[in-house]
């Protein structure tokens, strides 16, 4: 695994940079935030944190200016339906701290503004990322989100209220009552006993909410 590279910046664009390391040029996909944080072209001794994504037909390198951004990239690409390009689009729109706030407040309006993320996919990302932040204390610390989300300390809702609130959320996302009802069938048997889990369960059955 290639976790960082140090060399001379040959090219810096909003979507990628080229780093010369010992005479070998490495092209790294980057967010616009990382591109803006890097020094001028020609600067030597520049260190960029990296992630290598291996696919059937290619091996792609991605670069990051901070550990926080790389950590969020890792979590984003682990979500079904989220590839590296969409992850970088999210990171180009929000700083790690801003993304943590959007997730904590479940701000679908701001999430939907990310290029390539509509309302349905944005809602699914918020649900998935809320679970990631809730379970990952290290990630919360990296982005400055020290306190658990309100969902962690809220009263446990009843089965009926879970289904009702999850249905309302699905309807607000544009699904029909019939789609919402079918998608939520069996959620309690599957262990989806909170609103967040029930919504995630329904969105998976609806094909990822894309």
C-alpha cells in the first residue's frame, strides 16, 4: 500500500496533480481543497498523503493534504455506490469539519448540493455516514466532532413510530407510499429497530436510493 509520496510538483489542477518522485511522475486524483492547499508548481520536497485504489482494469492513486480528508475518503468509498470520484466531489464541497456538521444535523439540503449527489443519494449518504461517525471515535476526533450525535442519546422510539417516521422520510424523498411500505417490510426482523437503521434498510431494498 502506498500511503504517501514526496517529490516535486509538476502539475496542479482542481481534479488532479502530478508529483515527480525520483524521476517518475505520479498522477494523483485530488479534491479541489487539496489542490488549493498545495504549494506552487515546481516546489520540491512536497509530501502528499495517498490511497491506492485497485480495480480490475486499473490502479489509481488519490492524494490528500490532510489525514482528516484521507480518513473521510476511506469511509466514503466504503459505502455501496460511492466511488472515488464521488467521494472527491463530496470532499471538494465540504471540509472534513463541515461534512461532520452536515452529517450531525442531517442537512439534506446541503448534501444534495454536491455535484453528482441528488436528494435520494444524499439522504442515503447522510444515514450511512451518521452510522460511521457514531461508531468511529477516532474519526470523530479527527474532524473535531467530539460529542456523539443527538441520535445516540435520544429516547428509543417504538416499533410503530420507527416505521411511521421512516415512511415519512421516504415520502419526502419522492418515493410513493406503496414503495415505502414494501421497502420497510421485515425491517424489525432484520434488526433495523431505529429510525436510522430502518431508513438505511429501506434504501438498500430500493436499490440504494440512487
